[in-house]
C-alpha cells in the first residue's frame, strides 16, 4: 500500500477528529491565564509587570520548545508525544490553580508552554504521513477551526469560573478537560492503529523511518533551512506573528482607549475575531488549490491586504469604531491566511526529507518569537508614543514582509 494512503475516509475523519480535539483542548489550557489575569491583579496576587512576565515566559518556552520538539517529532512516535504533552500541560494547569506565588506561577506556565509545544509538530507530521496529498492539505486548514473554538471555549469557561466559583477554577476545569482528552487520544489512536493493522498497513507512523540509520542520513535542520530557501521567509514569518497575535491581543485596548465604548464591548470584539480569522485560513486553502506549491507568491496578496488595511486604519479608523473593527478583522484574517500557508502548508513539502515536524516547529517557533516580542514592545510603544506611531510601526514592518515576499515570489519548496 502506498504510504500516502494509510487511512481510508472513515478512519481518516476519525483521526482528524482526535487531532482536532487535542488542539482544541490545548487552546483552553493556554488562553485561560490571560482570561483570569485581571482577577489575579485585582486580588493583589500579581502586579501588572509580573502578570506580563508570566505571559512572556509562556511564549518563549513555547517558541523554544517548537524547535526542540519539532526535531524530536520527526524521530519519536508522534502519538506518544501528543499524549505526553497534553497530559503534562493538563497537570501544569492543575498546579497553576493551586499555587499563589509569582515565581511558582512563572515556572509552571513556562512548563505549560513547553509541554504544549509537543502537540503541533507531531500533528502536522500525522497529516503529512497518514493522508493523501489532497487530504493532508485539507486537514492542515480545517484544524484551524479548533483554534477558534478553543479560544471561545477558554473565554467562556474562564468567565463562568470567575463569576460563579473563582479564578482558580478556570485552571482546574481546563486541566480536567485536557487530561480527559489526552486519555481519549491514547485510546482513539489505538483504534486507528488496530484498523491499519487489520488492513495490512504500517502499524505506526514510526514505520515511515524503519531504523536509526535513516535518521542519521537526514539533512540537518540548519542545512535544510539554508539550502531550501526557508531562511528567506523567516523575517516575514516573525512579522506575521507580531501582527497575528500582537494586534489581536491589543485590539480591545485600542478600541476602549480610542472610542466611547464599554470594556465589555471591547472584549466581545476579542471573542469574535478568532471566527472571522477562519475566513483567512479558507482563503489560503482556496488560493493554494488554485496555485499549488506557490505559498510565497500567494502570501503577497495577504500581506498586501493587511498593509492596505493598516493604512486605512491610520487615516480613517479613529473616526468610526465599526470601521476600525472591520479593518482589524481584515488584518488578522490576512495573517491567519499567511499562518496557514507558512506554518501549516510549507512544512508538508519536506516529508521526503523526514523533516515535516522539524520545519513546522521551526517556523512556528519564529512566529511565536514575534508574538512574544510584540506583547512586550506594543505596550511600551503605546505608552511612550501613542497609537498612531504604534500603528505606523505595524504598517512599516508589514511593508518589509511584503517586499521580501515580492523578491522571493518565484521560490517553491516542492
């Protein structure tokens, strides 16, 4: 049997559902902290700087883990990495709700970030090795819906916990969900393996690399990044991380500061954006179908639309709140499209080199480095120079990313 057709339609849908639930659960256990952060500050448990530091620790731990676990994801059984990562992330959440001191929280949330970094690279590897060419691209796009659903679920769960129980309950409930889904993943993946054995297929993903000798012949990740041309898109990847996560995080603050609206309205915008961003993922899927293997050329469209929206925001956004919200939605949806093209689709081209997980982890790590830097620098820029200067900076770096993509538009990774 061709190893690209390891699962039939029914088992493929079941396997995708398992991956979807895992990534959905991971979002519940990563966004709950930001949801309850205000309560911890209000109680005097954390200062503003301490609360921000904990977020920074998570981002850096997640980004570093994406590289190391991306490399391991091409060597170890991905099903085991996913189970271990989600289970340990669940226990990190459990402990997070049990401690009451800043140093312990910073360490635990850093551990949570590293454990969660074990989830994404193996999922992309599973898509690359268990599905047909069309199937793996479809899964790589459809999995984005788990991010939106997990974001909304985390906000709602945390809000209900704070209203009726306590902020600690937000971590306890997230932990319970993650641990249950981790156990469900282990059982469910066993069903997939038994089905493949019954059909005479490979008994696990590890069989794609039958021995250690295969791994010893793999091209090193630095050599692959330099030789393939991936090094050329690292800056656009980082910039898209700044725009995708940084802008999303600061949209409510911008709207609350610049318009006469309630804080609840600004939070409502935050809850709506993840679902609007889904349109970006499916636009990337459509563009990828029309122009296969041309991810960089396609990304020009989305960096261009983000730049145009930022310019319009600078000129007209301050006059009307709904226009500002629409323009922010276009920007973040465009960056979700870039994320889908770069972090989800480009790594699929490196299956023959056995480097799908490593490339995905590396690109995701660079994107989250941009996210981490943005959470720190945007606040400083707004405080020191105001929103107009800050948004001008966003437009400037977007123009840089667009220029690089135009120069590299003929580069393919197939």
